[in-house]
């Protein structure tokens, strides 16, 4: 709820929490017993510094039109917070408006689950700009058992659903440009209109950084061509190839460091092949052939 800073920011959520149908669980909110808990009043981490991670837990049936039966998933997206990246201050903020990931790469991204720039879950201000890992599927902080068991389950799910596509979407920055969450909104609209993430040959190109899968070669919304610098960040004059390659190395090195721990005897043999491919700097095409998709 850290995005709700004043009354009227998100009226639907505010109404559900101000007049709940049943008791709710509030975390890191400033309230006293018997009072009304206001979402824009978090506790203070220190005088004058609001907690960056206030939350509320409510039942699914608080929301209208919740789907309770299994449905087919055409596209699974993974979001990552990216810092600004420029020639003066290079970083891993090199992800374009969205990337299409081969299933093997989709699995790797879920294993590592980077939580990066300005993530409200990072309490240490000195590490706000550092890339960190939230772990398997991004739900590891709420899980039990071994990471490798969850990794195997995720891989099985991906292999058993070959018609699902995987996309990677940045938020906060695309290279030098602050975009907030607009990339997610635009991608959702774009893929919905075209019926999914199946692109004809020639409309995508292998990303300069292989763990980013495929980049769009062009993109048009409502008759407007999206500038290529938002699709392939090295095209930005503020970034260029050298800065992009610096960020790519940061990402790849981080992935290699995080993936090594999964190389145990319990890991699915296919998972071992995928991780070893990453450690050996596989190309996008090599990732494509690790999990065959019709």
C-alpha cells in the first residue's frame, strides 16, 4: 500500500478497508485498537521516515468478479524494478518495454526473481539501488522446504503448459527514461489487442543480452510507432552499446551467482541443463531449444 499516500488515491481499495465486511489484517499501519485504519498512514521506521512496506490482507471474495475455477493462461509476465541507466551512471536498467522469453528463460527468471530499484521490501536504504533476489517464483519469502523442490515444481508447470508465452516487463525506468508502471499497462493493452505474445518471424530479434530473450523490432499502438529506443535500450543516445553491455554483465553475473545453489542432486535433469546453459553464456536460440514448444 506504499503507493497510497493520500485519500482518494485508490477509492476501491480504500472503501474495502474503511468499511470491511469482516476483520482484516493490517501490517505496518499506524492505528490503535478500535480505530479506523487509514492506508495512507503507515508506521514510522524512524522520525519523519514512513515505513516503505505497509500492507493489508483481505479475502478474495472482497473483490467483484473473482474467478475461482481453472482458466487457460495465454501469457505470464514477470516484472522487475529497474534503475536509470546512462553513460554517466551505468546500471542494469537495460530492459526494453517488454521482452519475450523462451520457456527456459521464463523458468530462470522465476528462480532468481530479482527485486531491484526502489523495491519497498528492501529496508536497508544503502541497498535500494542494488539488485537482490526474492527467490523461486518471487514467493520464496512465504514458502517452506527447499528451494530446489519449488524450482522443480515450477519447471514441471512450464513444461506441461507449452502454449503459454512468457514476457519480461520493467518498471520505474527504461534506460534513461522514467516510466513508472506505464510499460506494464502498455504491454497488457498491446498483447490483449493482438491476442497474445505469438509474433511472426522478423518482428522480434534476439536481445543483445541473451537472458533478456527476444526484443521487439517494432511496435505500433493506435497507429503510433513506439520509438525503437524503448524497445532496444542500447539505441538510446544516453545509453549506447558500452553502457548496455555493462548492465548486461551486471545482470548475467547476478543470475550466475544466484543459480549455482540449485545445482544439487535433487534438481530435475532438464533444470540442470538450463542452468548450465546460463553459466556457459547460452544464446537466446540455445535457450529456445532447451524446452521444445510447438
